């Protein structure tokens, strides 16, 4: 079997890597830290120009109609460069609307593909201790929204958001026009510098068409995990590479510290964490693109992404010594990104609990059950 990327996938990866790394130099990242901008608008314009903003949006709506494997290449490059652009939320929100929204919501997808406005999404209620704080109450012609959605990425800059609300006792995805009356924003900044805002809803009316089917959340959640894990893979891979370069040059007792056994063992551990995450992410993306169920694979990938971000991040800081906590030195940004990504995933403890619940209710884990399912079909 050939597990290599095909020619088109390699071209996408190379283009994304070149675009991100050329723009996100250490000097430019330092300037951006002080700019107060919620995201890198110039780089986003370049992503739109090259079509990277619409890879996962269906062709019928003006996108490229590609899968998670292709998107993973772009997000890995974005993570390695620490590029603040809203790539995954924008196009996965559009892809979910195209898949489950039908004709009434088609205009939103077309706007997203044309980049005439940003889409954002938040699955925050599924992974925080407070649970889902947005409640939807039935009305004659739709639903009334009351409550809050915390920490929505680029909420102030987006035209609409896919959010999770409690609807008749179960979580459902619904589309909210952020220009509607009754929605207030409390702006903030995430750990790694991305602009966020808490959205507060007071009697906001949405139509029945804006509420997506029950299947939409099951479709979107593992893809969001894959996107965040791909970003973490890129962040951690570059963090390891920079740390290896540092320990190879840093001298102590007339030797590079990379020759010390303790440092070598620590860096070997980071490589193991990185490759385990890579393997799990590849499997998850394969299953998503093949239309196979992937609930346990998604949770395992989320856990490994949280663990890799934490363990690689702290090892890199440790072996850098005092220079690792100097904010004029670039390595601290990778730890900030890992913290933000781990928070978005929900944290390793919560993910393990959810995975344990899944395993207690399912005894069909493994490739042979997929084989039986396909043979039955």
C-alpha cells in the first residue's frame, strides 16, 4: 500500500508551508504581538488569493471540495509558522452549512467561499465545566436564544457563527447572524493572541432553518478535533526542531548540551509524542475522508494532541533554561499556542473521561469491525 501524499496534496502542503513561513518571521511575529490585531489580515488576504481559505468547502458552493487530509497539510504549516489566520473555523463552518443547511443557508456558504465575510464556530459548551450555557426555547416561527457562548474566536470580526445550544434537552448546532439585535460581545484575547469574545444572547430570534439536524454536530465535532490536532502537530514539530537546533549549539562545560544524556532522553521523548500524534491524526483524517465512523479515534487524537502540547512544550522550555522564559526569544510562543489548543480541545482529563465512557458503552473497536460493516453493505 502507498501511504504517501499524492502530487496535488504535496503541492498544497508546499504552497502553504512557503506562504506561512515567509510571512511569519520571528521579527514579524514580535511586531504582531504589539499590534493589537485580532488576526493577520494581510496573511489572510494571501490565503484567500491562493484558495487556502476554501479547501474544505464544496465545489458547488465555490470551494475546492477537498477533504481533511488536504486541510491537515495546511493547518500543519499554519501551526509551524504560528500564523494567526481563521482557516479551519471558517471553512469547516461553511462545510457544515453546505452539508446540513440546505438551500435556506446556501448564501452563507457562498459568501464564505468568496471570502466576502468570515464564519466562525464554537463547540465550547461540549468541553467546559459550565456546560452549554445557551438555551433555545421554541417559538411559533422558530427559536428564542438566551444565555452565553464563551470565548468565540473572532466573533467581532465574523458575519455569522455556528454555536452549540441546548435544544429540547440535547445539544444542537445552529447558525447565528452576529449582526442581529440582542447579541452583545465582551471582547478579549486568547493566550496565543487571537481575538475572542463572549457572546451574550437576550431574546434573540432564529428561524427553524438556522437549526441544523442532530447529525450535524456528530459530523463537525471530530473534524474540529482533527483541525486542532493538526495545528498542534505543526506547533510541536517546529518547537522540537528549534529546540534540537538550540541544544546542538548551546555550550556548557565545553560541550553542546545536546550531548548530555538527560537532554537526549528528554528530546527522544518529545519525538515519541510527536510521532504518536502524527499517526493518530493520519488515521482520523483517513477515516473522516473515507466516510467511516471515528468517535473513539477522534477522542484518542484529542487526548494525544493535549499530551503532546503539554509535554513537548514544557520539555522545550526546560532545556532552553532561562532564555526560554524571555519574551524577546521566540520559543515561548509555541507554549502559548499549545496552551490555547489544549484549552480548545477540552483538556486531557476531560477527554480521557469521555473516551472511557465511550469504551464502556462500545465493544466494537478495531479495524475488523469496519471490515464486517463493509462486507454487510
